[in-house]
C-alpha cells in the first residue's frame, strides 16, 4: 500500500530542504555526508529535459519515489543499486542510453508516444499501475501535469 500523504509530505519536505540549501549548494552535485545520509546525498527534485524541445521540462521528485519503489525498478541496468551503496556505484543516466538509441527495440525518450518513450513507459506506466482510485492519489498521467508549459 502506498501512503499518499507520505510521498506528498516527503515531497514538500524535500522542496523545503532544497529551498533552504539551494543557496549553499548552488547547482552542484554534492557527495553524501552525514547530514544527507538518508537520501544518499542525491538532489530531491531533478529537472528532466535531456530528450528534446517539443514539450516543456519535467520536474521529477526523485527522493520521494524512494518510498514507493526500489532503485532498480527504474535504474534497471544498475544491478543491486541501493541507497547504501550509491556512493560507490556508477549510475548511468537514462538519457545516456535512451536518447535516440541505435538499438532496435530500445525505447527512445524523444518520442511523443506514451507506448514508445522510455520515460512514458516507466513513469506513466507505473502511475497507472499503482493508482489506488482514491481522490488523494497524486501521480500524474496527463501531458501537462508532467510537462511544464513553455
Ligand atoms: C515504480 C512506480 C513509479 C515510477 C516508475 C514513477 N512514479 Fe511517480 N509516483 C509514483 C507513486 C506511487 C506516486 C504517489 C502517488 C500518491 O500516492 O499520491 C508518484 C507521484 C509522482 C508525482 C507527484 C508527487 C506529489 O506528491 O505531488 C510526480 C510529479 C511524479 N510521480 C513524477 C514521476 C516521473 C516524472 C516519473 C518518471 C521519471 C515517475 N514519477 C516514475 C510511482 C512511480
Ligand atoms: C508522468 C510524467 C509524464 C507524462 C504524463 C507525459 N510525459 Fe512526456 N516526458 C516525460 C519525461 C520525464 C520526459 C523526458 C524529459 C524531457 O526531455 O522532457 C518526456 C519526454 C517527452 C517528449 C520528448 C522530449 C521533448 O520535449 O521533445 C515528448 C515529445 C513528450 N514527452 C510528450 C508528451 C505527451 C504528448 C504527453 C501526453 C500524451 C506526455 N509527454 C506525457 C514525462 C511525462
Ligand atoms: C521512479 C524512478 C526512480 C527511482 C525509484 C530511483 N531513481 Fe534514481 N533517477 C531516476 C531518474 C529518472 C534519474 C535522472 C536520470 C537522467 O537524468 O537521465 C535518476 C538519477 C539518479 C542519479 C543521478 C545519475 C546522474 O549521474 O545524474 C543517481 C545517483 C540515482 N538516480 C540513484 C538512485 C538511487 C540510489 C535510488 C534508490 C534509493 C534511485 N535512484 C531510485 C529515477 C529513479
Ligand atoms: C546502460 C543503458 C541503459 C540505461 C542507463 C537505462 N536503460 Fe532502459 N533500456 C535499455 C535497453 C538496452 C533497453 C531494451 C532492452 C530491455 O528491455 O532491457 C531498455 C528498456 C527500457 C524500458 C522498456 C522496458 C519494457 O518493458 O518495454 C524502459 C521503460 C526503460 N528502459 C526505462 C529506463 C529508465 C527510466 C532509465 C533510467 C532510470 C533507464 N531505462 C536506464 C538500456 C538502458
């Protein structure tokens, strides 16, 4: 069972923390330290926009998803990835393999299609699969609920 308040609270907490530390951290990627141990030193919210210009960028609450999924469900090529070993593990970006891939059958993240874009298959697919039907369920499935208006 997914606690919708959990992820939303986490998302808000993450945003608040991000806001407080934004000035100090700037846009730099920070390594894990004691204070950030819980989230592995990872940024709470990531801006995904490496796949093209047709639609607006997508704000992705990364750490909030740790409550609802294992790392490897999304990072499907990084065997055994966890919060505990992330500091010693090289995590390749989705974009490095999914942006205009050469291989047949590898979904392309520049695609408009909900069925052929790696992000759409992953993000929208899971949001539909895990839908509790409750009004409070907040996982977006419509284009402009994910993509910022230009
Ligand atoms: C393994 C399943 C899964 C995957 C994959 C996934 N999500 Fe989610 N997402 C969820 C669930 C579950 C929620 C929380 C729904 C709730 O309980 O309200 C959620 C919530 C969200 C929210 C709303 C957060 C809030 O509380 O307002 C956003 C935005 C979001 N996801 C974006 C994305 C994007 C972008 C991707 C792909 C990069 C993605 N998600 C991939 C399961 C997933
Ligand atoms: C759950 C969130 C989510 C939903 C819903 C969603 N997308 Fe995306 N989409 C993404 C993510 C993440 C990317 C990769 C980031 C990027 O480059 O914008 C992406 C990439 C794209 C791209 C390629 C990049 C670009 O901007 O040219 C297009 C086109 C696109 N989406 C169109 C759509 C359309 C049309 C819909 C509705 C039918 C839709 N998306 C619904 C998350 C979503
Ligand atoms: C719901 C899907 C999802 C889950 C669950 C998830 N991630 Fe991610 N993660 C992403 C996406 C999407 C990106 C951005 C990749 C990109 O820019 O191409 C990312 C980026 C990262 C990066 C940065 C990669 C880089 O070099 O920029 C690291 C490190 C990472 N994740 C670690 C983890 C760990 C550790 C966990 C589990 C505790 C985890 N992720 C869980 C989707 C997820
Ligand atoms: C090292 C390269 C690599 C990385 C990194 C990678 N992928 Fe993939 N991905 C592939 C290949 C190759 C396939 C096609 C073969 C397969 O299904 O394994 C694939 C398939 C997929 C599929 C289709 C699965 C299906 O059942 O149709 C999705 C969705 C997907 N990747 C999402 C992601 C997301 C989201 C990330 C980042 C969090 C990511 N991938 C990172 C190489 C990669």
